C-alpha cells in the first residue's frame, strides 16, 4: 500500500531515494518524506505527490550516503505533513518508514504515554518508532527485535539511527520487502521498481525475517535472531518495462501492450503444432488437478473478475465444480475445504493481503494451493504449492489491464489442459488452441479503434451513472468494464447480469443513462437483444460491444464497438479491450490522474 525505500552505500542517498520513490508512487501517493543520516537525522516530509516533497528539499541539507524515504497510502491519520513518514522518535535520533498496519497501536501508545512519551502524529506507525526508542540501548538491531515482539499487525519497515551511521535495520511481516544487493551498496525496498536501476541481484525477505544492512555487507535472521541464509536471485524485469515509453499514461501503454503481452503469456505454453497446452509450473500437480472434484478461486477486485470468468471456463471446458470467493470474505468465513480441493489464488501483485490470507486459510485446511500471479518472487508466488506466472511484464497503472488479460489467458490454458485430460476431444482442443493463437492479432485490431472510442467517451463523459450488462461469459466483462470506469474516472457505474436488470436496476434507466451491453454473438445473444429492447423502451442510451459483421445491432445501439469473432469461452479476452479504452478516455477527458486514481493504490497490502 505504501512504498518504502532505504539506501546505504558510497553514493549520495537523496537522488537514489527520490528516484526510488517515484518508481513506487503507484503504491500510494497521498504524502511522502525522506530522512538522511549525516551526523544527525535530516528529515523532510510533505502532503501530496512526491513532486511536492522534491520541491521543498534543500539539496545542501540532505547530503549523506545513508537514508530512507516513503510514499504513503494513509490508513491511520489523514495525509498531512505530520502524519507522513519517516517517523522520528522523541530524541530525534531514530527514524523509521513503515508499510502495513500496527493493529495494537492504541494499547502500545497508552503504555508509552504512561512512560512519558509524547506523540506528534495520529498514526499507528509512529508508535513503533517510539517503542524501538523505548528499548534502544546502543544496539538498533536489538531494539527493533525487542519492539517487534510486542507488535500485532503487518509491517515492512526500515529503521536508521544517528548513533549507528550507514546501518539500516529492516523487518517484514505481511508486507513485501526486497533487498537489492549491489557492489558495496544496498537498496531496501517494498518493490523491485525502486531497485532495478541499481542492481538486478535481490533477496526477498519472508514473513518473520529481519535484515541488518550496512554499506559493505548484510546479515539476515529471524525475529528470534536465528541466522537465515537467503538466496540471491535475479530480477526478470528491465528498466524500460517500468518507463512510459512515449505514452502519456502507463494505463494506455499497458492497454496497447496487450497484443504483445498476450503473445508473451502464451509463448511456450500454447503449442498449436503439437496440439497441446504446456504449463510447466503445474506439472507436479497435474494428476491432482485432473482428479479434483472442486476448485475454489479466491481473489480481489479485477483479479476476482478474472476468477469469475474462470468459473465459467472450468465448469464448461473442464467440467469441474468451481466457486469464486472474495478473499476478504473467504478468509473469515471458516469455509468448508478438504485436502481433495484445489484453491487458486489470483493476484497481479502477489501481495494483496486478503488474497494471501485466504490462500493461507485454504492451505491450513489442507487444500492444494495454486497461484496465478504476475510479480515474480512475490509472497503469493512463493507460498503457493505451484502456479503460473502471467509473463505480461510489470503493470504500473493502478487500473489493471494487461494483467487482467494475462489472468484470463492463464485460466483459459489451465481449463483447457485439465479439460483435455477429462473429456475435451483433441479436435475441440485444437480449435481452441488455434483461436488462442490468433488472439494477439485480434486484440491489436481492437486497439486501433481508440480514436473512435474517444469520440464516444467525449459524448458521455459527463453522465454520472452508467450500467454495464452482459450474460454468461460476458457477465464478468460487464463487472470489469464498470470497475475500470469507476476507479479511474470516478463515475458511478454498476455491472450486472443483463437479466438481473428487470429485478430493480431498470428503475434507474433514463434518457441520460449510458447502458453498455456486451452483446457478442454467442449462445445467449438473443436474450441480450431482448434486454437491449427493454432499455431502449425506456430511452436508455445503448452502447454495445458486438461481433464484427453484426449489422442488426447497429440499428439498436447508439454506438457499437466491434470485436473480432472468437469462440464463446474466449470472448472475455476481446470484449474487455474497448471497455478499457472507453474508461481510459473518459477519465482523461474528465481531467483525472489515470495512473494514480484518488484513494487507490496498486497493491493492497493491508486489510
Ligand atoms: C484493479 O484495476 C484494481 N487495481 C484492483 O481491483 C486490483 O485488481 C485488486 O486490488 C487486486 O490486486 P492484485 O491482483 O494485485 O491482487
């Protein structure tokens, strides 16, 4: 949720920390701060974007080769200068940046207040640095370890102390933390995006682990001070992956990257010559997958919508009973799960707290746990029994687009692989493989409609209530289309199965309401046409996503976005693209910050 970065080495820390913050700004962007060690602690904090902080820093003051910085997504205390991180203890000697939530901060605060500690901010985080200072007796590592024993909640922290130059103490529980290993320099960060510019060699801290890092070495151990040997791995992303590359926004870049991302996602996995699907990451569990009687999918947000498509795919193509669960509900519902069940956790970031907890709950109950994840080395990827990476490259825009595409493709490949081993005939599989192979080119064709879609966005950008409707495989597309519009343009939009409209929402329809139908040619096309008639009868403004060549619908809808014809189970892959562009253009026209929508963050690492 927040982004933390710390540096110790031989170079000036400030530019490295500010650059790292900017690359992590999608994690949270309501306030920011920096602290540099140089004889003492030099701290600067500001509400708002990192550019505000940058404009107030006096470079001469902030000199030094060790420091830390933070970009915030507020959980406790409004996004103000005082509540921004780094938080400094009462003596002004210890500073800390924190990503996560200290759940028992109230009782710790009372305990420290009784000891005479005065607090400056409303945050839960400040309590931890004050607690560390309370236990400080000349050894920062010991003080941090002692303080963390009393803490309940989640954290990724970095701590520095004016009395111990060049040293960073870091620890994680529930929030991601990576250490970039350079030549006599180290970068500790929430995200590889802040490290990639300096080194591709990294260490992933696991839950319950700490690290002590100084300018020419590091040690890793558990919170109980048991040494841990960590493997140094190589990052698979490159700097260009996380740069705009000439686009005005990462979201547009990532929408336009979908043809290539789809090809990368299927490379080495969809083999049309051999007529088979190859998913190396699932090879060890192939037998269990084919034999399982129940699949439970758990996820949040857009990933949950991909899960909903997978429910249709697994029941239709693999004939396996499948349920889709909101991770935040599933984790606390004491669900009925057995060791015969397979649980699939879908997550772009691989760090979403609710999805991680739902996964652990399922594993606790003996289920086989699979991951469908984009970020390599992320916690969900490391904790699942097996899984499939999306291989769509880093996704920076907060609104997920190419990762959603990758999730749909991976789930389709899993369903086809299991289906072929259950009842799907080889000719049917071959038909789907050929259709998948053509998907990148078909998406490419849809992205060419961007300007035409811009015109429709121009026309409806001031409508403040929209409905998105679809049936069958296109019902989740309606939910996802509505979510894209909501999260970046702040227009209220609701997605639902078309038939549900008659049971209430149809009352909302007026001549000012855009109603987006996903009406591609498939087994439920006629039904959708009837629903369109119901909306037209009430003067609703119909916008349709339809199959190329469908002239009938052109007479019924004010605007039609045509998509190439594909088999019904693959229609979510094409029908979402025009809706991504519609939301993007509407948001830009409304002057919204598309890549960093208000109140959101790319990875939700708190409950
Ligand atoms: C989607 O555009 C949003 N960013 C959000 O709903 C997201 O899908 C959700 O937070 C899940 O994130 P994850 O895939 O990283 O777990």
